[in-house]
């Protein structure tokens, strides 16, 4: 369905405040995060609200009318190993804005000391303010419920990217027949024992130069195997067979249980690889061949990788 709404609670909150101007704050991130922004903007259009997108740096030096609504996009920034732009945005909003503040569906650390320091303490004693905080999985929601003051409105809702469908991604690309292994290479990476050498193995965030190219990489695949959460979401949005794998902490599994399992995404604890790739790990001469850049280039050419 073109206008299917998945983030129901957030949508209802948008509708209740539709007479107000919204400021949509973009914390930054990779191309996958733009699925989050795009999904929230679709919800805004369906709710009939007017919004202005604002980049992190601009938001941090700007002020807004008290009747405006500050909406900070969802994501995975409330964890210790990322830059903390969303944490700074929350603090800035609480300190300087008197109107409604909404933090979109997020993943949160379960470290109570971290949550107290970076979330609770930044909220201050502002019981007169309307602050809404959304978690996008049950584990984050439970951790926040134990820490947040009672005057904060805590909600559990789905990642806004899941409100999108293939038409929203403006792609008519046909599958090229390759299986895409979209595997993280950043602080959330997972130490898989083996590697698949006969399929396309790439971190689309590092490979793609634009959001459109990021989408194209996923749209051309017939199957997506990934531990990048938004590669899995792109897969289910585009109607691809999708397998989700672990990242470095509970995020992927928790969001799979809350949002993706019911959409047909398959969970696996271990990386699925073919027999050839398994053998390559134990035969040094063969492993030396498959790890060469020329071999990888050949695999991409054979599969029609964009």
C-alpha cells in the first residue's frame, strides 16, 4: 500500500500538532539514515503538517518560535561509541526551546549511568515542558522506562523508514541476480568467522557516493544478507529476500523482533556462506586467490554489480 502507516503513535502525535510549524532536525550519519528521514517526512505529509529540515550544525546555532515543534529524527545515536550529535541536539532543544520536543524512534544504550548522564541529566527539571521520547525496540523502551522521570512522555514505535515502500524510493531497477552481503566495517561491526567470496561483499555506506547510489545497490540485488539495519529495511521495503545478522550489540536482534520479523525478514546468528568459501579459509593458495582485488572485480563484473 502506497500510504501504509507503520509508526502509528508518532503519526498520531504529528496529527495532534498539525497546526504548528515543525523543525525536523537531521543528526547526520550515513546514507541508510536518510531512509529514516525520508520515512518521517512521508508521515509528515500524510499528517498534513508543515516542516522545515535543518542540519545539525544549523540547528545548534538557531532559535525557534515557542509554538514550533522540534522533532529530532530517530536513529542509533544514543550509544557511547558514536559522536553524540543527537545527544547535543536534545540538550540544546531542552535548554533553549519552550515548545513541544519530540525525539523520533531511537535505539538507546542499556547502560544506566550513560542514560542518566546523556539523557536524564540533559532533560533537567522541566516538568512543565512537553517532551516525547520514542524508542524503536522493547529493550530500549524498558531501559528508558527505568530511568526517565515520570513527566516525560515515553513511547514505543517503529523506525520511520518502515513507512516507505518501493515507490517512495523512486527506483524501477530490476534485480541483476546477485546476492548482496552488506556487512558493516565500523564500530558496530561483528567478528564473523568466515567471508563469502562468490557473492557481492561490500559495505554500501562506504561504497556509495550518494543516497541514490545506495538505494541502487540494494534495488539491483535479488537477495540481501546484512548486519546493517537499514540495508535490511531497504530489503523489506523493496520486497527482497532479506536475512539480518548480528551487529556488535543488541540493536539488530531487538529491532528484528519488534519490527522486521513480521515483515518476513529472516534472522541468522551466523553468516551463511557457500562450500567454496568455507574451503577457501582452509586452503592457503585458494584463499590468496579469492582475496585478490582482481578476483573481487571479476565477481562484481559477473554479477552485474552497479
